[in-house]
C-alpha cells in the first residue's frame, strides 16, 4: 500500500533512517490517508531517543521530551517525533506514572487506543528485514486496523478493559470516532465502556468538552445516544439522561425529549453553536412537564428554564462565554412564535441579535423536522412566510442595529444636545422609531422627529 506523504515527513523519516534508526508516520495520519482523507497533522514514531533526534535536525523544540516527544521544525511547520515507548502504570485514569523507551515498534503500537489508530507507515526500502518482519516494510498493521476499517469497526487494541483503565477519555474517543466515521463500536469494546464509564469522573471537563464537540459536529451527531446507552452522559451530562427517559404524550411529538433532541441534530449544519443548541433546546422539558386532564403533556416555560439549565451545563463543561451566550439565547427563543408583520419581526431580530436570527430560523426548522407530522405543512408554511418577510427586510437594508442609525451621538451634540445619559436615551428612541418606520432612517427626518418630542 502506497501512502502519499508530505516531502517534509519523507525528509524526517529518511534522515532518521540514514542515521541507523527506524522511523514511521503513525496513528491518525496513517488512518486518514488510508481513508482517502487529508490528515490534519503528521506524527512520527522512531527508535531514536529524544537527544538522538535533536542531534540530527537543525531546529527542534522540546514539546514533551519527558515523554519522548521532540517537535522537528521543517519549513515553519512542526512535526512531533516521539520515541517508541511503553507506558508504565496509570494512576489517574489519564496519565502513566512513567514512560519507558523501547526499541520495539510493536511495543509502542500495542499501547495505543484503537486498531485503526495503531498502524505505522514509511516509504523506505526494505534493507535488512531479518526476523523482524515489520522493519521498513511500508505499512505496519499488527492489530487488524485495515480489517476493522473495511468492516467499519471501532475496536480497542488488546483488552479494552485495560485500555480504558489506562485512559478513561478513550471511552469518549471511541464514540467520537464512531460518529465521525459512521462505524460501529465492537461489542467487547462497547461492553467495557459500560463497565468503566464512571471513570470519566476522573477526566477534566475541558477534555470531555473537546471530544463532545467533535462528536456533535460530526456526520453522525445522534451517536451521542451511544454515550447515553453506555452510561457516560450520566457522568458529565445527567440532564440528558433525564431527557432520554422523559416521554412526550403530545400530538406534536413521537419521541422522548432526548431522542427528539438527537434527531434534531441531523437537521442543522455542522456548526458548534447550532449543534449545542439542538442538544440543549428542550433540556428543561423534564423539569416543566405537566399532564393535563386530557392526558396531554405540556411543558410551559421550558425555553426560559432551558436557558438557565443550558448556561449551567455549558459552564460545567468549561465552554467559552461567547459560545454560552449564543447557545443560551437560541435556547430561550427557539419556541417563540415569529410575527409576519415587518415592524414586529424587526424588533424580534434586534432582540435576538441580527447575527443570531438566521441561526434561530435553522433551529426552528430542525426542531419542527424532528417532531411528528402533526400540522407539519402548516408549520413549514409559517416558517417559510417568516423567511420571506426576513429576506425583504434584508433586501430593503432596514436598520437593525444602533450603528446603522443615520444619526450619531456627534450629530445630536452638534444639534445642541449635551453629552450624557440623555444622549443614549435619545438614540434609543430614534432606533425604536426606525424599527417601526424604516423609511425614516435619514438624518433630517430623525432630527426633526426628535425635535417634535420635546
């Protein structure tokens, strides 16, 4: 099998090889190349010790030298070169207590998480094969990675209990890779996750967040279901478990609250804010559930309570404030009825934010498509009519922000108004006026209107 590698990678491999060391591209870059994808980065593994690698290249950075990693700089790009190693005992479900360097490639590969990530490759000629059949022979696949790719399987290298005891984050990575590739998690591997899912409590929220986002923006975001089925969400997202177990006896719905949110994920773009919104938009429904005398379930106030719950969850998972603000606002407004009257719709756009309003329309459509067919045509027509009014507002160039107002604070001062609180009040009054009458957004008419208000 031939894999196309960047010239810099070939140079590093050849340099190490010519000095008498083994060297291979390893891990995700090999997997992605086999899948026909362009790798994000290229990692290299070698029999050379860190100091031996450093001696061969003019510019290196000690990025993780205690773990055997040196970054070799080539043409302003860094390539991590790591010595073959055996990980010692793991004490915290994440980090090995010690790292032991080895001269055996297979010892290095067998410590890796999944078979599809435990392949190595070089482009060098087979010079001295001897008894070591994996030396300098192109692709090294000792654990069935190619077979698992062909069968679309995520499988641990060796005993999955051992792999997950070593690093609990690997359980989230299994689901994430499954979602990214559309693969099934092999039965023994999945069962091991169910046994050890509680160990995720030892993993930092930041690391869980990274895997969760990668899962959600994948081709199969609804595979979050696997994290629920194996007990992982109970550790970092218990509110979702409650949603998965809350039925919706309502003509608008055919799924539980959680399954509805999972289904809705598939109807929005691969955007972090949109996907987080969909997996949180009904998160407060279990808390607001009321069953009427007719047996129909209602969830009054769930958008407002959902906003607060979403903020708590996102903060717990250490998301940045910008993401939290956008997602929470979309959750708050996801169920709001939108007026077809331009003046009212303009006010709603401003309230939500001109930059977020197009996302809200996507959220509302995805929410609808993940519901039952009850009144589906009516809902679709209503949303399409809103989109038409919104498009006309955009085409007309209507003022939707204070900065688009034809009058500035300087204009008001030049007209005789003193700087201070009154200035802001006057600008807001003018903004409200043009939201009602967008054609009036010109300097003369606005100043005249303000004069009449005195």
